[in-house]
C-alpha cells in the first residue's frame, strides 16, 4: 500500500492540481518498480484528473493499464486469464498505449500487450500470466 498517510492525503487532492498524464505515469512507475498495490490508488487519482480534463482517450488508455496491473497483481493465472478478454476488447479500441517500462513512451497497443504477455513466466510448460520475480 502507499507508504504513509501523507502520500494518501496528497493523492486524494492530486486530481485537482496535477494533470492526469503525470499521475498516470506515476502509477506506471509504481507498477514498474514492483509496487502494484501503490499503483491502484494512483490510477484512480489519474482517472479523476482525466475526467476533470475531459481527456477521453488518455482515460481509456489508463483503464487498460489498470486492468493489466490488476490482472498481474492478482497472482492467480486463472484470474489473469479471465481478465484477458476485457483487456483485448479495450485494446481493440486503441491504436497506441504507453509502454509498461520507463520511459513509458506511447507504442503500438498490441506490442505493449505482447511485451506484457512475454513477461509472464512459464510453469509446467504452460504459459501462466504471472509477473516474473
């Protein structure tokens, strides 16, 4: 979870004064640093900022990232596989998506999905969808 109470308080007010894009990148950085639980509230703050800004496409990209992170953070290959249909449906509406690795540049959405899937370990010879340690 977020490191301290000050982080939580700041995050509560962040959508009012920080742009959604900055919060979105901050959430991706938390995920890339191996802190998916910290990424979730930051994604929510970024979504609030995007709604305030009326930024529809960036909000759609954020929601795909949020689904990817939730699926991977579940730790359950079954749950992750169940999320795949919704992730793919969402990606079909997007051409570009921020990479899941710094510097989080916009890339082809399908390439980002392929990289995310490639990060999955293989257990018993069958690809699972868990994040490699």
